[in-house]
C-alpha cells in the first residue's frame, strides 16, 4: 500500500508534500497527454515507502492512504499507478509553494469533485 494523490490536487498543485517526501516519489507530469494525466501531482506507488509525511502537508487534503481513498476517487488510485508505466513522461516535482488554500477554497474544491467537506 502507499499514499495516493487524488483529483482534489487538480489545478491546485501545492507542493508542500514534495518538501517532506524522503524518497522523492512525488511527480509532475511533463508529457503531452493531459487528457489522461491532468494538471496535478502524482505519487509513484512503487517508490512510496508509506511513511505518511506527505498527507498532513497537503493544504488541499488531496492525499489519502490507498486503503482510505474515498470510493468516488478510486480511479485516482489507478492513475497514480500509471506513473510507473510512463515514468519517462514525469519528473520529480520541485517544491515551489503556491499558497491560496483557505478553508473556504478547500471546501469549495471538495464540493466541486463531489466529496462532502470533511
């Protein structure tokens, strides 16, 4: 099992999680197939050591332990696993803080993706 970045990261892409990952398993997509790999960060589950350091650092609450992924986001599990299959189209994400994740915006983002705010 590993941690997975869900669609709650899409177009938010705060890299706080990158700064704490001890094994650099959080990637940004650099390829052209943005229909398959939208603008978000991805964890390569084959490299993740399941330390959990990334989860509390995500201000968008987009990172879940694989077994705790909300069922409506199950497709995001497979999407993160595809990183390993297309690694040549990814690069380790760089830490570049974005900010802007207020409680109101986080809840709005959760509603946008059909998740009841936590």
